[in-house]
């Protein structure tokens, strides 16, 4: 049975052609806000590295797009949909018969969302890549890491999810707003290189560079740059993570002078005996001093020291600790699932909040129900599709 929908997108119908990481996360964001997201899976085992939680709240139909009738079935779903999301290399959807021209011919008001690393055009468009390649080309990776060390991949948060999924969803919702106003759909070309580059917008302007000292000019995007030397990239002693006595960590972000003063007070360091906060020449020595002090107490002891202050000091929590923190418990942004806890839908809407509509489906779990709900097919028509191998149903998890 279709899960009960809630949220501002509860009247939006989405077809998601199954792929990895950014495409499913975009579909998850839409499903969490109420959209009816139908994931079109391949018949057979799911690909490796598929993330279970990214498919929560969706329904699944398993279709063989290479069989006669497979692409036609997807086009029938498209005719009843508002949005389609796909994450294939350029040209693959077209070869399968479900590209933008085919889909928009069936549904002129459709928003066709395309998620790729390099975009739909350009010399690298058909090349393979992963998050690290996309953020490298955007310039983002060059700024992440410590002084004297190689660039550090920030998991796949910046390219796949920040520069990819978030911008795909933003583009889809913009295009959907336009389609509902004019009746005219369009193609959303979301490229992770460009999205992660957009996230770097303030740094292209030089923000976040080291503060000038003794008349020296601040670094900008057009002057020589060394990683790990600026305020926001671990160069500053007051914006970094420090190991504690119990081999855990605390994060410090005391940039503003009043916050820095609160930090020094908690560390019991007399500012009169220290160099000025923005004297970059003193930063390496100051960092060593901070590290020495932080190593004298446990992480939880430091949390108590800075409790109730604006020193901008926080414990670095492991994922299995996040749900135990009093603030996170009070906000209630984590919800249970069979494997533990999961983040609930955000941001919070006061009138039409999102909700997790159901657990992640097995591939093809809702095949027959989708054919009935979306296309109005009876058991005889559905049975014929099964016999022809166009669709499949599964009852077990992958």
C-alpha cells in the first residue's frame, strides 16, 4: 500500500531511474517532503555501494529497459509524473528510449532532472569520474587539507551531495514552479563540478583567507595560496580540532574577538602574555600551546568547561554518539530505523513539515501496486508484463 504522504510536495509525482549516491539522495529529499517517488530499479541485484537509507519513503518498480516494452512502460509512468530524475552518463537515457525528447513528447510539462559529474556537454561529458575528480576540477579540493599535506577528500559530501544532489533538487523545484505556472517543462542539467564550484563562490572572492598582518595583503583566489594557512582551513589556532586526554577531539571555532576571549578564559591563558589573535606569524606556536592545554583534560571535561559560554567549542561526536547529545535530543532531528538512528527531514516547515514516509524498499517491491496506482492496470495486464520479463517483483531484501 502506498505510504501516507505529508509535506509540501505531497501532490508531486517523481520517477527516479535508479543510480548511485547523488540521484537517490535527491529523490530522498523530495520523498521526505512528501513527493511520491517511484524508483525504477533494474531487474536483479542492486549495484554495490547502494545506500539503503537514501531510498527511504520511496516505492520501487523493477523494469528491464532493454526488453521490448520496458522503455514504453517508463514513458507511461512519465506521462503521469511531474518530475523524472536520472543519473546516467550523457546519452545513456537516450539510447534506452527514455531521454528528454522521448519523455517531453509524452509529457510536455515534465521536469527532466539530469545528474552528472561533468555535465551534459563539454570534452569531459562522457568520461567516468567520482566526487574527488569533480571537486578537483571545481577548485574546491585545492582548498581542503592541512599545510604541507596533500588535498584531503571531505568524504563525498562536497561533490556528490552538496554540489550534486542539493543543486539538482533546487533546479528541479525551480523548473517545477515554472512548469506549474506555464505548463512547459524543461531539462535540468546539474553538474557536480559546477555545483561544488558554486559552493566555493565566497572563496573565489577571497573570503576566508588569512587576516593581513603587518601590512601584508590577504590571500585571494588570484594570489599564491598554500593550504592549511588561513582562518577556515586549519591554519588558525582558534579554528581547528584538538586531541584531548582521552584520545578524543574538540572543535574550536572562536573567530570573533569576543569568542576568542572566551576561549582563552576557558583555557586559562592570559591574553597579555600572548601575541595578537590575528598575528599569523604566531599561529604555529599558538597552535602548539592550545594543543598542549587541550591534551590536559578529557573531551567531556572540556565540554563542561565551555558549557554556557560563547567560546565556540564543541565535542567532536562519533556517529553513534550524536543521538545522545542533549541538544540533539531536544531538537529531535534524529529518528529510529532498524539499524539505529537516521536524520529526519530538514529544514523544518511550521505548517507542512516533511516526514519519513516508510522504510527503503526492496527492488521491485511495489511493482504491481505502482502499475495499478499510476497506470490503472489490472491483474491480467500486470501478469502479462511479468510473463514477458518487462517487470519483476521481489519480496526479499538485497
